């Protein structure tokens, strides 16, 4: 499939300028952006009094491609446009009628195809080409770990609030990368902030989202980075006694990601500079490079390689390979001991 160069921001900028296209094909693993674009089109193209006759929602599992095309070819009634939103577009089987329609779409129809949890079959090149010629083909991708913190920061900034990096990390670890859930939690946090102090702190995160500001993955990683044996064991003890608060399965990806980046950091030509290291590791802010400079002081390259091997070993054991009965809590203690000694 051809490279999809369309971004969420570019789509929204055109929509807000009322530069509409006849077709919006919204696809991808991250439903949040698909929902944001389709909901904007549903709520802003037509006036409320125009929607009864000119706005239709169909479901791909209930209609055929031919029925969608028939609906798209209707003329609007006493309005400039009709808006036709097709949800569950991934369930449409025979797409040939749609391909023909995309080659000559109705200029007065805005057809919105919502294809979640996947994308158009890359082998259907003519179909993809027809969509791109007719309008917008947008792929909504899952955010990577390094994109998640900037998203949290920008989401809050756009709503008049701020957040420090530690608090953003706590939110990301507690909620994860599901943007629909994440924005819901951030909205809850926003509602809790007083009008005269729109700053999100670890205390606010602890109170509103329920993650401990003292015992969490971020603090565990910080203890390991600084080789703080007492603090690391305190956190492990807390999670051993409060298994619902976190554990091996949550922390293995976090620790692997850190030590993998630490291995890469050793190859940075200017590894003593936060700015250069942040650019080398593709971080949005030099602030995130600090813990890697500290890590390189406290761990040799050889030790980091051994740690990565140990993490893989523990991951395999956690899945039952060469491990008949060692519980996750004990595996976690084994890993932390290996890292610190």
C-alpha cells in the first residue's frame, strides 16, 4: 500500500476551514482519532435543523456496498451537503461498487467510512488509489511509548493545564496507550483542578487516577537507574503485598525499554550532553535524557547487555518456559537482584 501521508492535524485543520472532501476513509488500530474526525463531521458540517434529512449513519455489517453507494448518490434536501457515516466499514465484503463510486463521487455528499482495528487490504491497490483520488485516506496508528508523554502534555496544554514529566509518566504507566481511555482519565483530572491552579502533580494523579506517587513503575525505574537498593526493595515489597497495584507483567516492558535505550545511548557521539542524547534517542525533551546519563554512570555496557538477557530469560520463565512453579513475585525479585548486583 502507498505511504499514507495524511495526519490527524492536517485533516482537522482542513475540516475547521470547511475545506471538505467527498470521501473520508478513516482506518487503523487507534480508534480515538477515527472517532474524533467522524464526530466532528457529524456535529459541524450541517446545522441542527438540516440533519434530520441530510445525515445518515449506516453499519457495514448491516448494509452492502451497493446500498452505501445508493445512499451516497442522493441529493441533499435544502442543504449544501448530505453527510453519510458508515461505521464498521471493515465488515463490508464486496467493495467493487464503492471503488466505482470513489472514482466519481457526488460533490454534495460527504461519505465517512470508519474502518477500525485494521486497514484496507494492501493488495487492493486500485481501491486504495480510488479512495485517495476521491478524498482523504487516513490511518490512525497506535502511539508509541515515546509519543505518549507528549500527547498527554499537549492534551492538557490545549485545555489550559500543565503537567510535569514525572506526573505524565505516572499517568502513562497507570492508564496505558488506549487514547480513548487515556483522554477520559485526563478529563477527570481536569475537572478536579481548581480554577486558580491548573497544574497536574503526582498528588493529583494519585488522587484522581489511583496510582501511588511513591510506589509505581516510574519510581522503581528511578531506583534502578540510581542503584538505590533500599528504595527498589521497598517498592518490590509494596507490590508483593499489593499485587493489584502492579507486578512483573507490567514492569518487564518498562524495564526492557529503558535498558534497551541505555544500550543505544552508549553509541551516542556526545553522550554527556542531554540535548545531543535526547536527539540521538529521539526524545521530545532533553529532560528524558537525564536518567540515561545517570544510567551510563552506574552501569557498564557489558552489564546492560547482561541485564537485557536476564529480562528476556525472566519473560520466558513468566510464560512457563523452563519454569514449573516459580511465582511472578519471586521472578521479579530475582530480576531486581540481578540488575542491582
